[in-house]
C-alpha cells in the first residue's frame, strides 16, 4: 500500500443502513442513493474521467470490490457504483467534479472506522482516501503534515522516531480524517486537548472542486468549522498538527477487577478523577475478557471493570501517579507496565478487528457520575446481551475543557465524563436485540445528561434531524452559515449533517 502514495500530489503547505435493521426505524433519507445514474459507468464521460484519474477505480465487477467496501463495522453492507481510490489531491478534485457534474451521491472514506457507516453508500460514489497515508514530520518545528486517509498507526510510526507524539486515536487503524474532524480523544487529551486543538492548518477540497487552505490566517471560518463540524465542509486532503515531546516509553495502567467489585471501583474512580493533574488521563471500562490467546484461558469471558490510564511524562513518575488505580481491590488481571507509546495505541487492536464485529454505538456527555447513574450503568452492563460489548467512560476536563465552547465548532466541553455504549456482537441474528438494548440504555442515560453526543461514537448520526442542532448548541447557526457558504447544495451530506439554508 505504501508504494502507491503519490507524493507529487502531497501539498506541504507552504440505501439503507443494512436492510436487516431497516425495520428498526433507521431513516433512509440520507443513506438512500438519491442520485443514481446507472448508465454512467459505461459512458464516454466516465471513460474521460477514467483516463485522467491516477488511482484505482473499483466497480462491482472488480475482484477487490467486496474487500474494498468493507468498513470497520461488520454490519455495514453498502454497495456503491464506484469506489474511487484517490492517490493524491488531483484525484480528489477530479472525483468531486465528476460526482457533482453527474449528480452522484458522495461518501468520503478516511480510515473507514465510523460505526454509522457513512464512509460507504448504496449506488453512489465513494471518494476513498485510504491510499493517501503519507506523514511528514518536521522535528525542529514539532509539527507533522498528515494526508487525509492516514491512520493513527502511520502517525505514531513517523512521529515516534523523533520521540514526538500527536494527540490522536487509541486504536491504531482508526482514521486521522474522521477522528480529527469530529474532535479526537487521545490517551493524553487532558494534557493536549482534543486532536482539533492541535490542528494548525488543513488543506480542503470544496464541493466546487477548488482546493483551499484553512488556518488561523486563511479561511478562518472554514478552519473554525472543520474543528468539530465533521465532513460537512469538504474533503481534507492533509492536516498539519502540533506535536508533543513524548515517548518512546510511557507508563500505562490497565487493571482489571472482577465485576463484583464494580461499585467500589467506580466510587473510587469518581473521587480519584476529581482533582487530577493534566498529565493523567484515565478511563473506566466495563467489558468481558475476550477469548483471545493474549489472556489466560481461565479468565476468558469473565466480566470485568477495568481502570486504564496513561501518564504524560516520565515512566517513573507515571508509575507512582497511576499506582492508586491498581490498588482498589484484588485485580483479576493487571497489565499495567511501561510500554512504548505506539504499543499503547495498539493494545486494543487485536480485539477490535475490522469487519469482525457488528456494532451499534451511542454516547453522551455527563457532568457527574451520581449514585443513580452508577446504579443505572451497573444494572445495564450486568444485563448486556453481548459479552463483546464495551461500556467506556472517559474522564475529560484538563486542557480539553479549557477551550471555550465558541472557540471551535465542537461546542460545549464542560462535561466531566463521556459515557459511550459501544455495543458489539458477532451473530447477525442478534442485531435487533443489541440495537434495542442500546437504545433503551441511551434513553435512560439521556435523563442524566444535557443531550450532547460525541459524533465519533454514534451510530445514528444521520437518523435524527435534530441531533446536530442539539449537540452543537449555540454554535449550530454559525455552522449553518458556513455550510451555506462552502457547500450550498449539501454535496457532502453523509455525515452528522448540517443542512445549508435553502
Ligand atoms: C475501534 C475504534 C476505536 C476508536 N477510537 C477512538 C479514539 O481513540 N478516539 C476518538 O476520538 N475516536 C475514536 N473512535 C471513533 C472515531 O473517531 C470515528 O469513528 C471516526 O469517524 C473515524 O474516522 P475514520 O476516518 O476512520 O472513519 P470513516 O468512516 O472513514 O469516516 C467517517 C466520516 O468522516 C468524514 N471523513 C473522514 N475522513 C475525511 C477527510 N479526510 N476529509 C473529510 N471528511 C472525512 C466523512 O464524513 C466520513 O463519513 C474509534 C472508533 C473505532 C471503531
């Protein structure tokens, strides 16, 4: 794959959601192909496009078609007319122009991880960035330019050579594109804020086929909007990030307690996170130990409540600072240790393999974990229909919440915790049961929250008309204005859609 990067085009700046769940009230509005043009593929227009396109054009008769339309969420089974695997910015521009001129529904694919499945569509065209994965680090300036289809493993590999790190994802094949545009929560989010808070500049291909730069100096409105506004405004062909001195080794805590100790563990963690230094980022996770060779066989399937966290700083200081997470009760398994930073971001990879799990996720910010909310969470996780599911609670605040709600499109950051119901299972016969369970859990969780969701952990982002409005709060009207300016026809609509003024 690496050999296919087209560095010549790398600017250094100077449907239906699967039919089997359609009866569960998924809105077809945004997923159905409203611009199908079945005659197009054999036409002269298409042949001309093909001549000029450098990358691979994958149609349903291509031997790789099924492999290339597979997204991370195993439940997504969409069949586009064409997957245009771009090798550079010129391919992206050509494809945008081709799709717009021929009225094709467009999906944009970065790392393909988003559980909502908007990186594919039925009968439309997919602008696939997965071959645009170059990362160029400037160790003196401590910045990196990252192509729009890179995954976080690419970034860690190139930055860690210089003991530098970018605030990105904790599963290494997650895409830089979708994660960043939706916010971006890393293992040092309390020190560095979100990924968007470290974005210096982006190169964006707009719906009219023009290519612009967005930063604090140029197209400031677009720069504001892409920091949290998702893929609504254009295709980001490259991101420039500020980097941090970190690694190669860090202290990481991963202590798994039996579920019987969950109440004690959560009570402890709520107090522990009340006044932490920014260097400490921690999560509380309810999970079952996977049936995987990485774990002792006798522990397979055991329900656990785990405390995990990373220390931003020296491993020695980190060992002391994170020690209390390991002493709450008698652990079933304690994997805490000093690890290479890049390995920390690969720790979950083996259990979250692309295409292997059907997934339906929902998340909400909460200001506190009250006794009632802890009771709700424990009642639910103890009666989860699937052992593969993960209930993750991320402690926020720190640098992340010191960015004002109107400074970026992302909006309010005052929530102390993000609760994410990451429901995952393997058998498609269990789809309905798991989706129903997640929705019921979410509606009860909603009573404890202001209603703001994290779009990066949300399966229904195009299923509810008011979701974007509710979540962006007072930033929503400004987002509508910017959307109307940059994408008046709503060309980029397969996302947490902000509709332009008609
Ligand atoms: C296993 C797993 C682990 C995760 N871990 C984290 C984590 O640690 N932290 C976190 O914050 N989130 C995490 N996420 C959520 C993740 O941020 C979102 O799923 C995100 O949308 C993934 O981006 P992607 O490029 O891989 O997805 P895709 O599905 O390819 O893209 C999602 C959407 O983003 C837009 N998009 C993507 N790339 C571009 C681009 N270059 N230009 C314009 N639009 C683009 C498109 O609208 C697209 O539909 C995780 C998700 C999974 C499944």
